[in-house]
């Protein structure tokens, strides 16, 4: 909530070192750690929240009204300036899947609205949110999906200063295993990975994966449905190295390796090996050496 006395953070990402860094959450605060410094990233509106705590100011009142019609969620709430001076308020609406089948963001900013309020003035705020804003990229199906189930809608002054919340239940796609006999597995559509670098599949389009620094990489594709059974595995690869396949953390069941290195890293060749599986399993792939993996086929 922005009052005239609000100060700006002293350090921002734009002011910090341009070198590569990583984000992590520590004690509830997001940090960016670079080679030369660590920057604490506070929630948007955190300074204004501190000012309001000292001076008084706008507050959010009541449960947010929410309804879903067609492909839109309609959310509304009331904001009242309880202070003795005029003030601006930035009302922020966040959403999250309450019971997602895959890891999802803790909160996603869906919309915000800035209000200028006189002392004692109330204002009604309404947001119309397309349900597509709650979709996620489903690596199992290779596209965006709205997963069925409950979703929290949260209204506040920042992502860490939530004042109002409600739950809506949305119809959508039910979680299901990967249909690998139909689609196979794209190398870059993993659920978990270790030691992996994502690289270009061709000079113009697509992704592939390879071990970082030509070492060893591991990929996990969860809940793969082999149906009534498969008898073969194929792999589109480039370069040189070894690809090993196992199920559910068990022993290696198939090993594929090019007879000779391909002409270049973009010249994919198709390898095949015997492999038997049925039902639903986690597929684990291990790459050794400078081998690029584009796709794994598991024909039924």
C-alpha cells in the first residue's frame, strides 16, 4: 500500500551483478545469490505494508466475492481507507492450485488494481480473471492444461500480506499417467533431472538434453502408462555416448549407443533395443558422455 513516505528498496536485481545467479527461499524470503553478492527480494508492496503499519491506512474488508461463469472467475472485495490522510492502495489478487498433481508456484499474481482513497472512503474492487491464467504447462501432454480441483484466490497488499481468501472448484483435466505408447517421451519434458543441460534439437527449432560438461545426466519421467505392454524402445540421439533406461529405480533394462558419433550435434539418428514393460511406471534415463537425446519412443 503506497503512502507518500514509502521508500524504494535500496538494491534491485537490475542494480546487482549481471553475472549468473540462482534464486532460493530462505526463512520465507526469496534470495538471489550471484557470484559476488546475495540480494534479498522482498514481496511487491512490502515497503508500503510497513508504512501502513506505522501510520494506518487502507484495509481490505470481508470475504472476497467469487463466482465462475464460463471461462472467467469474477472476484470482488471492498477496500476502505481507515487512516486520517489520503492514500493509494494497490490491491493484489493471487491464485494457486490447492491440491496440484505436480509442483506448482506457491502463489501467482493474477491481477492488481491501484486505488486513490480519501480518509474514510470505501471502494469496491472487481477482477475478471480468465481461467487460462490458472493453467500450467503439462509436460506429460505437451501443452497447457487447467487441472480440475480446488483453487485458492487470495487478495492482499503483497504476496506475503494476504488479507482475504476464498476457494473455487474448477472443472478441468483430471491428472492421468503419460500416454507413452502414443506420444513417447520428449527428452526435455522430464519431471526431475540431475546434471542435465537443455540444448537445441536442430539449428532452427526444438529442444534436446545432454549431460552438462559431457559427464552423466539422469532424467525421470513420472507415471508412464505402457498399457498392455511394449516390446521395444527407440531413441533419437546425436553425438556419442550411452543411453540407459530403467523403471522405478530398478536395474538397467535397455542400453542404446550409436555405433559411431553422428556427423554433428544436430544430425539425429534413431537407435532401437528390446525392452518389455506393461502398466504404469516411472521411467529413468541415464546419459553418459556428449550424447544429445531428443525423443524416446515406446510403441505399443
